[in-house]
């Protein structure tokens, strides 16, 4: 870019992500900032960037040819999400896991 002449037009981007920025912005707001950014990156990378439990990664491994990155980095390398009884109970109530008890 430094070697281009000053009047050289920049290439048009394939995608643009706009965010609101001011000193009051809560950058950790899940629906306002994290979810739109994750969806933008998923669209650009053509992959699923969500985190999954080991049980879900196990099902993905047998039903899909390509695993999501969180399953590739965690489950396949035997580093799955550390669970607790409370986390499992919450996942069952949310319909993310089946209750085997």
C-alpha cells in the first residue's frame, strides 16, 4: 500500500462490519457487539465459531465431514470444555444436552 500513488483507489471490500464506538459502549454486550461480530466473522470464514460441549463435538465427528474450530481445537485434542453439575443442569434445561439420569 505504501508504494501505490496517492490517487490510487483502494479495492472494494467483500464485506463490511460496522460497530458503534463511544466511551459508553459496553463491548461485552452479547446481542449488541459479540453476536454480530461472530456472525460477520463466520460469514467471512465460512465456518461455525461457536463453542460446543464434548457431547456435541462427538456427534459432529460422526455426522459431519468438517468439524467446527472449537471442536477441532478442543475435543479432538482431548481438551473439551470443563463441565460442572450446575453447567450440565443448565444445558439440559436449555435443550442443549439430553438428560440421561
